C-alpha cells in the first residue's frame, strides 16, 4: 500500500531503492491521481514515474464515485501497479462502492510470468567425418531405384525433387543434422565491483528521469563515463594478459579469435572489384 500522506516523488524514490532487492513488484492503493485525466501534467509525470521503474498500471474502469449537488463524479484513483501484466489471472472491481465512494478492487496472480530464455541455435552436419564407402553404400540402391521409376515423361521438376530427397535422406543417415546453441561470449574482465557500478549507474539514470534535475543528469553522465573508461581499461588489460601468455603466433591468433576480435568470414571480392571486372 502507498504510505499515507506521502508525496508521489518521494514514494517512487524510496520504491526504487527497495525494488532492486525483489524479483517482482505489486502495488495497490488510493494514489490520489485521476488517471482518466491523462492529459494533465501531473498525471503525465505520475505515469512517467511508473514507466521509469519498468512498471505498468492494471487497466480498470473508474473506481471512485463521490456524490455532490452536481451529481456523481467518476474518477480512477484506486490502482494496481505491477511489473508484468502477463502474470495477471483476473482483475475484479465491485459493481458498487465498497467504502467512502471507493470500489473494492481485487487482483489474482497465479504465478509470476517468466519469459523463456532465448537461445540462438543452428543445425550443422559433420561432412568431414563422412566415409565415402558408407555414403556410396547408402546412395547406390536409392539412385538405382529412382532411375528405374523415372520415365521419359517424368517432369524435370519431379526428377530434381526426387534426386534432392534421395540425397538428403542419405546424408541424414551417414551425417545427421545436429543442433548447436550459440551462447553470448563471456566478459571475464567485468568484475563484481564493475557490476555494482553498473547497477548504481542504472539507478542514477532512473532517478535523473524522475527528477529531470540538471544536477542528477550530470551525476548520471559522470558515472556513465567512469564506467566506460574502466571497462575499456579492464578489457585492454585482459587481452594483453592473454596475448602475453600465448607461446607462439598461432596461439595468439587463437586467443584473438576466441575473444571475437577476428572476422572468420573473408570479405566479398565485390567490395573491391566491380562485377564487370570480375566477369
């Protein structure tokens, strides 16, 4: 619940310091901001506070219905704020006010949504390990059978498709496709101290977005520059250390390739010569 009589800016500043310690966030209460008046500056800033913490408001109809001599005024003050809308199973609101013109709002969360880990993968064959004898043994009877069932009236496209299928089937027998996952290269030069500084930089960025104060913005930029210089220095020192530990030129090239500093693919000749000159 939002602390009573707490300014919104102070509340979100305190929340930002605590939310880092938890995997999920669920807030509810009367935030005293009518989100139906979406164009008002205070509402725009209120939503910006929420977005800066990577949170979102659970959609709802008006939840507050005070009566006056001019009639009933409908506003949206009572909110649920969560970190992931996909975790919500059900949101309900009472059809009539529950207490002091406020509706009763309830939220059901079955389990917090955990997005699947995305892995880059590819399929490949070990063609270098194929035995010519095994390939010919698998291919010969299939080709003989294909020729037997092919007539002069057989369409060229059909012949091509049959031959391709025979070839792929044989390759699948002697050199089946294998799936490989590509993981991101590790950065061993990023120490625990640097990771803590990165978290501090991210908090400084969110704080600067909330306050829009030039002092906070300058502090964030200064911290960002410090981390960039530190990362560059640590990476350079790590590469130098690895190269110095290599015994010969071949191992040095291996180190560079493992660090992702080498381009294994040769450049296309069309980058240097025109197609006319090549032909």
